C-alpha cells in the first residue's frame, strides 16, 4: 500500500497522460503528418491512430492491473525472470531519459527562436532542468497538483488562439476528402501514432492510483482529449495554410499564430501566448519522464530515488546538447518515436500474454 500522500486520483492520472502527450508534438505534428500523407486527409489519420493507441493503452492498463501497487520496473521480474527484467527495465529507463532530454532541447530551440533570441541553447536547457529538478524532488503529488493547474489554462488559451485564426480558414483546403483513396491515410498512421506517445506513463502512474480499477477510464480520457486537440489543430492549420504551404514550414502551428493579428485586444499577436502555454506543456513532459527514469533506477537497483534524480541530470543535459541543429533534433525525436512503438506497442501485449500463460499476477474485479 502506497503512503497516502503518494496516491493519485483518476483525474490526476488522466492529467499525467494528457500533459505528457501535449508536448513538442503539437508544434510539429501538422508538418510530419502532411509530409507522410501529402493529401488533406491527415485528420483521418489522426482519428484512426488515436483509436489504435487507445486500444494499446487499454492493453497496458490490463497488464498493470494484474500487479496492483507495482510499476513496470517491479512486476516485469515476476513475468520474465531477473535478467530479462533488468534489460527491459534499462531500455525503458533510457527511453524516458531520452524523451526528457529531447523535450527540453525542443523547448530550448523554440524559445531561442521566438522568445529569447540570441540566448545560448545550453543556458535555456540548464535553467529548465534545474526548475524541473526542484519540482520532481517534491514528489509525484506536487507534480500532479501543478499539472492540474497547467492543463486547463493550456486548453482554454489554446482553443481560443486556434479559433481566433478562423478568419484565415478556407474549407476548400481540406477538399477533396479521400481524393487519392485510403492509402495516403494509412501512410500517415505511423507519424500520427508517434504524436500519441505518452500513454506509457501509466506503467508508472497506475502504481500510485487510489482506484486502479479506474485505470481504463483515465487512459481513455487521457488519450481522447489530446486526440480532439490534435484534430482541431490539424484541421485549422491545413485549412488556413494549405498542404502546399505547410511542407516547407518547421513549426506550422506557430506560423499560423503569427499569420494574423487582432487589433484592440490585450494580445494582438498570439504566437507568444501560445509559446508560453506550450513551454509549460513541454516542461510537464520533461519532468514526468525524468521522474519516471529516476524512479525506474531507484526500483531496479533498490536504492533511494534522490541520488538518481541528481545523477541523471548531467546525463540528460549531455543528451539534450548532442544534436547539432534542429534537423538532428527531429531525427532524434523520430528515433525515440520508433522505439516507443516496440517498447510500448508490442511489449505490453507480450508481457500480458506471458503473465497469463505463466499465471503471474493477481486477478482483479
């Protein structure tokens, strides 16, 4: 039984998933999906991939419910044996650590380009890492309370900013629907699935839930809300900038915000407002994954967590600074996205089947 202060509500568990998903992906999603699909049907790819990820998430939750109160780093050993569990645990730790570094680097790139022009990337990275360390050291409940404050602010301001751009929206940019058939939609599934990386945080969060039997509910809402946000974003960006206008843009969502202004309002240009709220989202993703990596090390080596929080900071910093430019940063992100398909798309199903075959884990209501 977890201490009372380490228990999360169902809403908080869903907020963890949402804040994890709504990281850097929202800024690049229109470009990556349009590059793959090459037709206005990208919105269909987003819906299909969201439903697919929801299925994978339910499989993951079903696995975790067989081992109440335990994270993936603890129950894998019961299923596979000690050495395989160490290998899988190390792979998941590295994945979380690299995601944390990637998100921080993207945040530094965007901040340096639009808000703090001329500020060295290393300076931005270090500041956010130390702020993140301060938050994580307060424990998972401190993190949950902050994310509960960030999320509604993000959703309200984002929807406001997106819909204010409706004067640029042209419905003909979304036509014809399935003009080149269904195959382009399937080509976009992979890149759109990568935008939903984040549901894997339930491998850790489920162990802290007060009501783990509501894990599926948290998972469904945690994926459904980002799916709606992604759908609105893609429709508005494609409808406003067109398919041809997006192919050469690095940050199409921000470019849309920069392409209009409304005189007389407190904010006449909205890209700075969008950047501020999305920096909070990327910060959330980075802190969640750094916490998960540190907790994994703590449980794998059966030591206290604080030393690992500190040890992983310089490793994360070095990883974040390895890409030499934006293109290399994106390639790093693509590599992590591909790794997530195997680690959290295939692995949960294999572990679930193996736990059933070997009759490991308790039954649940």
